[in-house]
């Protein structure tokens, strides 16, 4: 049961990561001075967080514990 839930979360994270990368590629670089507070800065932070979560979930799902 836990493996199914983790797999669903993994798939949703992968879809979210794809959407974020597509959005950040199209983001304006107009806010270069305030990058941390702009949409581009938030997308960059969320991309890093999502990448780490995907990596950890992939490792957990590869374990033969479940």
C-alpha cells in the first residue's frame, strides 16, 4: 500500500517538475535584480527542491523493502 502511494507521489512530482522546467524556460529575465523575490527565483528554488525529492523517492522506491 505504501509503495503505491509513494509511486503516485513520484509520478505527480515528475509531472510537476516537467511543468516547472517548461515554465522557467519561458520566464522573463526582466527581474534579474530581484531574482530571489521574482517568479523566476521561486521557480528555481522549487525546481531544486523537486529534483531532490524525486531523487530521494527514486532511491526509496528502488529498495526491495516493500
